[in-house]
C-alpha cells in the first residue's frame, strides 16, 4: 500500500526556513497507530492527516510522540497542498478538527490566512518551577488551554533565552511560549514543547491564538506583525477578532513522495 505525502515549509516564502510539516491526504482514516508511526518516521514537529468529507476536510495532527489538539503550521501546510495539488477551486478551505472545531483557511494571493479560535488564558504566579525553565526571569506568566505564556522585557532576551528542557517538561501542559515586544515587528516569540517531542518548534501557529489576544490588548491594535525567533525563523500577519484570530503566512513546497506502508 502506498500513501501520498507532501512536505511543506510553512510561514515562509523560501525552502529551508519557516516550519516544515508533512501532509498526508487520505481517502479514509488509517488506524491511529499507523498515523502515529508515520509521524514518528517523518520526525517533523507535526504531520497533518486529512480526509475530505462533503464540502469540508476533517484534519488531525501528530507530533513524533502524540496527537495534538491544534497545529497552525501543519494546517497551513495542508491548505497549501489542497489549494495547489488537490484540485480545490474555491478560495476558502473549511477544516474540521474533532479537538478544536471549525477552522478555515482563506487564500489571498500568496498569503494563506488561518482563522482559529482565540485561546482563553489567565495570569498565574511566577513560581520557582516557571522561573527555573529559562536563564532569564520572565516579567509575567499566563496559562492557556494547553500552553504557558511567559512575557519578557525585550527581544534580546527572547533571542538569548536558554531553555531548561527538564524543567519545561515538568510543567502541566503542552509547552511554553516566550514573548516580548519586537524591535522591527510588533512582537516576537519562541516555543518549546519537549514533552511532545519538539524541543523548539520553528514557527508555531497555534501559539499565536494566545499571543495575538495578549499583544492586541497590550499594543491597542488588532492588526499586527510577528516573528518567531527560531533558527529557521517565521513571519506571520496577525489579526485579533475577539473570539477568533487570523494568522497569515506563506508556504513553500519542499517534497512530494510516496510512503510504502507494506
């Protein structure tokens, strides 16, 4: 049995940057164990699987070690595949996630705009467990549905932050977002999820469901530019819509191939 696979660099306009994601279009769902093994074999931050159902696409995401509730860059990658290689003629793709509900991606020239639900988060104490996660002390800490958000004083601290993966893994949740006001963009960030097999994610769309509402209120604006300061870097156009957010970026094809499952 052979299975189509694509690899797309998301939130970038050139290969070898942004965040790589694998995409597997399916006619019907494979066994969960097989999908997890494919994701582990790909050894990318996420592999997206989708099945077309009437006028929408059901989508799921797997890291090398676990299924996750939401993944932005792999959704953008899946949309890039559907728009460019799967004969989708409309400018909007409707995804449905059993874990995150309705998600849409709209094509505006080269930009793909994700429409995701806004995260709900609250401020938490700067505990020793949180402070021990990095070489700099954050100024504020928040906890969302799946991630911690730590706010630092400036972009330089985000660039020079050294994560302590053992400490991050002990926190309850998927991972930790660190952020500060940007020097050339509105805000910058990095994301770490060692518990889910992703020490540092190059560009994390889902983290921006937390970042966008936070910075919209801090900066007093609803449209913002953002950069994720991983080695590969990623660039995002952001918009705050109260209970929803828009996250825009480009994609670039790296690979088209086949998986031999037997």
